[in-house]
C-alpha cells in the first residue's frame, strides 16, 4: 500500500537523520552528567571581596548553573533574587537629588537577611506583611529575573523560551528541558520514540495531494497522488545551547533580547524591544513548513546565533568574558559568531559546498553585520542596518562599546556592513499594537493627514536631555533640527525654516502613533545605527522620508522604494520642505496607497500568530491582540523573507556554478511505480 510505504519511508528518512544525530545526542547525554559551573563573581581581592563589579555580582547565594543571585538556604524565601545593589550596602546621596552609591565591597547582610521587621529586610519579608506596610523592605531589591512576578517575586510565571518549547518541554528560565522523545533548542524535533501523530506540522514531510475518490478506502490502487514540499527549504542548525538557550536562560533582566514575557496570569506581554525581531524570526523559521531536517535537500542553512542576547548580556557574568575584548561588545560579538562558524565547519558537511553562500546569519544590533568575522562574509546577512559603506565607511555609532573601528582587519576583513547583492534588511520588532490596528491608522486617508512632515526623536546636544555626542545619528538629526526644529532648543530657538505643518521635536506625546498617522511624510533618520522609524512610519500609513546616504532600509534592495517612499540626500536637508511640497496630490496619494499595500510586510504577524496558537492550546485564551491580528492575511515579514529566499534560489549566480547533488524529492519510488 502506498500509505504504508509512505509511513515506512518517513521512518527511514527519520532514521537517516537520527544516524547523523546519534553522535551529538550521545555527547549531550554525557554532558548531562555534568553541571554547568558559572560563577557570579570575578576573583576576589583584599579590596574587593566579591570581585570587581559585574551584573551578576552576588553577596548571597549564587546559583552557579546560571550565574544568578538568590537568598538561598536558611532564609524564608530561598528562591527570591538578590539582584545587583540589593545585596550590597547603599550609601544615600551626599547632596539632595544626587545618585545613590553602592559599595560593591560591602555586603548588606544586616538588612537582606534580617528577621527584624523594623529594619529594611528582603529575604525573610512576607509579601502580605510588606504590602500592608507592617514590615520594611529594602527598596533597592527587585524582581528582575524572568519567571517571577510581584514586588517580592512571590508569583511564579511562565518564562520566555524559544517557541515555548513547542509544548514538549519545560521552560527553565529560557532553556527548554525537553520531554523524553523530543529534542532541539525548542523541543520541536521528534525522536523515534515519539509518535508520528504528534509531529509538528513543519516536519510532516509534504502536502500529499490525493485525488478525492471515495472508493479509495477499499483495497486500492491506481493512485495519482503527488507529494510537494514548499521551496525554499531551510535547514536550521541546532547549535550548542551557548549560542541561544543558555543566553536566554541566564538573562538578568527579563526583558532582554525577547519579544514577550508573561504576566501573573501567564498572559503574553509583548515587549517594546526593537531587537525582539531576532527571536521572532528564529521562531518562525523553526515552526515553518519550509524547515527541513535533511541538510541534503536544503536550499538554505540558518545559523541561529543571537547577538541581541550576547550584546545585552555582555556585562552580565564573568563567563561571558568581556574582559578579553577591551570592553568592546562589537569584538565580543565577532568572536561569538566566529566560534559558531568553527563549530558548523568542523561538525557538519554543509558549509564548504557553497563556501557558506547558502548560509544565513542574523545580526540584529544597531550596526548590523559590520563586525561579522571575515570567515562568514560570503553568507547572507539579515540585519536592520543596511550600510553599504559607500559614504559612511566607519563605525557610525556614538556608543563607544559598540564601535568596531578598532577591530583588526585580520578578524573582520574589510567587508562593508551590508551587501545589497546578497543581504537583506528586515524590519525591527514593534510591539503588536491592537489599538493602532483597530483604529486602522495605516489606512488614514490623505485628507486626514494635516501635517506635511513629522519626526520625533533625540535631536542631539542642542536640546535638553539630548545625546551629547555630535556624532550621534552621524549628525543628521542635528541638521534636520537646525532647519526645521519645532520645539525650542536649549537656547530657546526654533529651526531656521520652522513651519507650522512641519514637526521636528524631541518631545514624544502620548499619541505618537496618532501624530504619525496625521502626517503625510515621516522622517526616517538614524540613531546609533538604525532607529525603527521606517517601521513607525509604514505601520501608521505615513510616507517615509529617508535621510541616510548609502544606507539601505528594510527590503530596499527588493522593493521599489520610489513607489512609496522619498529619499533625500543628507546635503539636501535644507531643501526638504521644498522637495516635499513639490510632490503633487496625484503623486502623494499614489505613494500613500502603496504604503497601504505593503504595511503588513513590516509586521511580524507569523510570530504573533504562533504565540496566539500556543496560548489558545495551552490556556484556551484568545487575547485582544490575537483577535486583532488574526484578521490580516497579506504577506508579512516572514512571508517576504521567504519570497526573497525563493527569488535568490533561482537567481543567485553562484548556484549555477556549484555542482549540486541531486535534490529531487517526491513520492517514494514504490508509490510512483504503482501509479499508472
Ligand atoms: C529591630 O530593629 C530596630 C531598629 O534597628 C531596633 O531598634 C530594635 O531593637 C530591633 N528589635 C529586635 C528585637 O532586635
Ligand atoms: C503560570 O505558569 C507557572 C509556571 O508554569 C505556574 O507555576 C503558575 O501556576 C501559572 N500561573 C497561572 C495563573 O496559571
Ligand atoms: C465507486 O465504486 C462503486 C462500486 O464499485 C461504483 O459504482 C462507483 O462508480 C465508484 N465511484 C467512483 C467515484 O469511482
Ligand atoms: C571613506 O570615506 C571618506 C569620505 O567620506 C573618503 O575620503 C575615504 O577615502 C573613504 N575610505 C575608504 C577606505 O573607502
Ligand atoms: C503630478 O506630477 C507628475 C510627475 O511629475 C506628473 O506626471 C503629473 O502630470 C502631475 N499631475 C498633476 C495633476 O499635476
């Protein structure tokens, strides 16, 4: 029977996979007999008994499986965090309004371990007593770690894990502990002991089109069935956990590098973390029907190294070894990708076949892939910062620890940050805003957009609370503000060409999205690298005005930007109003209409809906955001990404040169022979 053969073929297919994996599984198994030992503190000295400062610095109990600090045995609440300043003596400010100073050499045992309710305790404080002000507690102590909620971390909540362990594992602070029968970073890969019926949708090897013929239930047999898998097929490396799961697990701030956390009802709380896109995309690929476990049939290879985590966590704990990098997170990150490269080159056969050209890496930080190690530059880079370096050929961040100019060329090579012939700029993560979506801000017509131009953001040193560096935003925002500033700067001055319907302000109103939606044109200018303004503009239906020379925006190398955006050269800034007023109504409404056609390409809807499905399955919950986003069906970020890959599959010139193994796929031979 064909059905039978199909099932046994699947088993064979899986066994082949298993053979490849048994070796590494075995190592993992062995590894489980060892506990990780990750210290909280740097080595002690006589002046610094807890070592020099690091986020994980701990005077109480260090959980060395994840370098995190807790109250520990002997206290009433042993699992309550003692994060950072909590465990150390804090000196009150010497003058009014001055900063509190923590003495990292002096533990504060008297307070955190006290049982005397008149003293500001922490580890023995009963939440009910504290809420009703019956006892004191130390205000510097809080609940930063994931998986805990409430002022006293008294409520256990779900942690954020990759795809929430696909329903086949326990999420331990970010690390998936898979149930028997499942493995992989998100427990999505079945082993031979799991039943085919439980397989995730993406793994079911293909859509089988069987002709509808009710008589087929009989003995059989002329079956004109066909088996189709959707190209492109993407193989996702299951890297050692140090590149993803362990980074998630040891987060000292629950919001770091994720796009969601969970509240005290275990309801999803979407975050405003612009870097959350990296996790969103990774999860979508893992759960996609375009994923394959068979590297031989794969068109692309995704290497899930999470720079959003390594960078936000650079100072978190001694084992992340910032000290070897002159304090530069850029250098640390380069090394991290280099190690992952060494790993896949030594453990898998796939890299050398194409010199890595069919491999995909993601760099979500401010300057994207500027500091990719030279070894991986052939690959496709997914970034938010498309600097082709044609004009801005140095590091453009004003944040010194991310600067990459000092990284030597024997590590970085001399590649640009972005190559439009092979790389792709993807949108940054924006919090799913059910309200904006319900109000249909993206569809606001021309007549209701009363302002000509809008830009809100940090405008640099001339303004109160402005970033002090002249190099911030490569000086571009500063130039815009000099001409069109609509709020007084420190000297009380407005921009030279200030106009009533042109808003350039550092002050954010409570109605930021509404402000964008009531403007025809919206500014897209850099910050320290990218700034998420393109996303704000498009999602609110505003025509983006891009001012950053030689630096590509999301999809700019694949979409026709002229049809929905305006680009103004940096040296044309003084002419901006003239240029914008120069577009006639036909042109403006044409662009607005096109913005409305592509706005969903800036939504991570696939990621949002995966979460909606998980919440529905786990808790029977359908939140407002879930209903709001379920109504859309146009191509989103993930669909666009797949379309780009599909295009590359058929157009990348190198593919014609590389001698490909037979990538045929379809029904097993037995089935084909029976087909007449
Ligand atoms: C509790 O602490 C307060 C303030 O430090 C002190 O006056 C009091 O004597 C302490 N009570 C006990 C029982 O130690
Ligand atoms: C939320 O999830 C955590 C971890 O699984 C669990 O301990 C807690 O009881 C859950 N809370 C609710 C309200 O379901
Ligand atoms: C199904 O089988 C019955 C009896 O053998 C036959 O009369 C009928 O036409 C068949 N239907 C189809 C759709 O082939
Ligand atoms: C970098 O750009 C500057 C001007 O922007 C130019 O003078 C210089 O030659 C460029 N350097 C390289 C290596 O392209
Ligand atoms: C608007 O501008 C376009 C392009 O410059 C031009 O072709 C068109 O005729 C103009 N339409 C009107 C109504 O002026």
